[in-house]
């Protein structure tokens, strides 16, 4: 069976969704027409005479309600199947529209192919039944057969609804249940004829349902608002439903029964719970953020105090130490305080060496502390990397000479200039070169190699022929205050901060530092820096 169907909606996504649902149905063959504007919808309606219309409220040049009014003016509203498709927030508009003649509506948020097909089937059946009723009334107004057929068609029309239609006596016992009772709750309607409706209501909701029934019987009118409650299913679970009730009275106005329409609203309740839970989560998140804000303020305050402390302690530690080293230098020159004997000169040499070592330790600790609190300011400028490396080698050449270690510089041609803090970069290179010399035995070799990689990265490698590093210790290298071997701690002095400082300086320049090593064969530390053109 081929059906001409007109889809009127300004959303191409929604129209595509409806077409997908329709094509999944093998019961009918659809000739599908689409319109996103009021003008196009009217044109297709007049030209193609659709047998059914799927209508959205939003159109590019108007609204679906304008289109409905126009159809009503054509005198076709009662016999043309129109299914209104609305978002949940506009469900109240759709409900009002059904009172003006439209047959049915669906909420887009809960649309499934099954619901759409069922609604279309019901619409087609409903229109067929309506047409049959009209024909019967026109042809056999005064016959008994017309009355019988009209009643039968009316019952069928009622049973085509997605909602459950029911009636009960004044004691609350069911006298009628439409076939949807099985679809919604799993029971055959006949299983509950003569049984109390209240037995299907959750115990926590029963007082509210009873009060609603009493109010409509007293007020002689249907309830102003539907009552919502949890309804028992055959499997023992409960589902949320909404029910409109009204009393049925005899000719004397005496209530003889109660009837109503019941709808499954579990999807809407689930959405409401989800929204409530989201709001609770957002509220807890807001509270957490407020607490974190307070904690952050305290941390910032602590960092400020630490920065002030570092500034003070830097001065307090270096000033007396520099005075000691200055006096040692004056004493060694012998021009001020006279000549010293050999033992006195040896003692001064020890004091000088220890003082310089202590000054290096203090500088390392203060540098690392500044990095930790984010106080390490970089003063970048365009720098010749070749000159920087040559100057760094010059700084350590006497240390290498004392151990008969050969220093070698390998540079590629046309090395680019880089944008760095020259002092901090020199500090990093000297740290690596000092380490290489420190852990390389006499007559060894330390090599500084420079080249570019992919024209966007500059690689600086410091390699040695020293004692090397065991594989299990490589991950510990750049951790602060860590030296790898207790025996080495006694043989090679230091804070264990040098490599940690190097790592922080290089990473603050957007680079990275890595290491490869073999025990007894030496190590290679590689710095990679981005080249900014």
C-alpha cells in the first residue's frame, strides 16, 4: 500500500530522522514530500494531496500552527491525519492543539521508529474509522444498524490510543480496561476486571490517589491536574504514570462510576531525576571550587612567603661566606698581612675549597627553590649557540686539565641563533660538563656536540667516557636531592640538584633533556631546544 506523506519542519536533521523511521517500516510504501517553509507546505498540499502529514511547530517563514489554521480553513482538518511532532518543552502547546482538531502528537525527545509507526497506524485507522462513522451517519441516520456501527467504531477509535482508558465502579473496581493495559503493564485486561484499582498503586502513592478520586466525586467535575503515581507491573516492578480522572453521572447527576486516561511518563520522570542529580552535582562542584579557591589563595600566600624567605636567606648566607672567601684571598696574597708558612697556606687552601664548595651548594639549593615556587625569571634574547658552547667549555677547561681529560667540540656548519636566557642556558651546559668531568676517570674524554634536527630543533649533546649509569637508575637521574649510589656520595660531592635544575631550565624554554648510558662505557646527555625563526 502506497501512501503520500508530507513532512513539514524547518529542521533537516529532524526530517531525516522521520524518513529513517518511515523507511524502517515494511507495512507501507511511502511517497515522502518535504517542506521547510509555510509557502512550500501549502504548495505541496494543494498539488500532491498528501494522505498524512507529519508537522513540526517551527518553519523558516512561519509556524506549524499557521499551517494548521490554513488547513482548517480548507475544511480538511477533521478527515486529514496530522501528527504533530514537538520538543518536550512545547508539549503543552501540542496538548492545546489537540483540542482544536488535530488528531495526535508525539514528543521528539522520546521518538522511536516503533512509536512513530504506531502513531501513524493509529492515525490512519482513526481517520478510516472517522470516515466510516461519517459515511454511516450520512447514509443511515435513522437506522439501528448505524447506531450499532457507530458505537463499535467509537470503541475501536478509543482503543487506538497510546494511552490506557479505564473505568471503575464507585468501590474502585475495574469495569473496563483498554487493550493498552497489557502493552503498558503486562497483564491481560480480563485479569483485573472486578479487582481494585488501588491495589496497582504503590503504597507510598495511595493516599494521594484516593484523595484525588474523592475530590472529583465531591466537586462534580474532572480533576484540574493529572495525578502522578507509581503503577505496578506484572514483573513486580513499578513505572511512573500520569492519570486524568473524571466521574460519570446518571441523568439525576448521581455519580455511578469513575473513568480516566492513564499515560506512561517514566521517560519524563527519569529525565527530571537526571536534571535534579545534575543540579546537585553542580552544587557540590561549586562548593568544591569555592574550597579550592580558598586553598589556592593560601598556597599563593605561602609561595609569596617562601619567595621572601629565599630572597632573605640568599643574602644572609652568601654575605658572610663571600666575606670569608675574600679574607682567604687577601691572606693568600701576603701583601696585607705578611707571609704565611706552608701549613698555614695549606689550611687557607682547604678553607677556600670548602667555602667555594659550600657556595655552590647554596646556589644550587636556592636556584632549585626558586624554580619550585615559580620565581625563576627568564631573560631571553637572540643568542649564538656556538659562542655559548665555547664559553661553557672555557669555564670547565681547568677542571678537565687537572684530571688530564680531553675536551672536544663538534659543531655543524651554519648553526642557527636561538632565543634563550643566555645565563641560564650556560648554567645548564656547565652543570652537564662538570658532571661529565666529575664522573670521568683521568685521561678520559668529554665531547660537546651541536647539530640541528628537522630544521626546527637544536640538539646539544654532552658525552663522556666515564663510569656510566645502570639502567635501573636512569629514571632517578632528574629527581631532586637524589644521588644514585651511596658509595659515590662519599667519592663525588654534591647536592643531587644539578640535573633537576638543568631539566627545569630546559623545559621552561620549551625543550627537553634525555640521557643514554652504559655502565663502564660512559653517558650522553642530550638537550633539545626549539629553533624560533
